[in-house]
C-alpha cells in the first residue's frame, strides 16, 4: 500500500548506487546526470487507488498523472508508465 513515504521506480538490472536516479542536490556524487532520464522528473501524483491485477503476475496502478503497469513475466517489454500530462 502506498503512503506518503512510498515511492515508485521502474528499473531493471540496476541498483540505486549504480546511478539510475538523478541526484539534483549533489550532482557530483551521482552516476546519472539529471538529463539522463527525463521521465524521472515527471510527476506521478497521488495514487488513485490500490494496484489491480490485470493478468498473472501483472498489475496496474493509477496515479493522478500516470498509469503504471508492472509485468513480472516480461519486466522490460511488458512494464510501462504512461503519463497523462506533458508537464515537466
């Protein structure tokens, strides 16, 4: 269940220390420049409800500004985040 201290990230094969997340407060300590993944700067917004199953090992979760799909059978091609806004 998402709370105010729960965050969503979509990565495959990388650990946080390997640089998939930008570090705007200390860019010299980060392996990824802020412009590396512009999608990370887009707002998800609050969750609009719990995740819902859409298949075996596959879920959808709706947020204020996006819909996230997690597919554990095919994490690279079956998972996605679709934003409903072009802001930021």
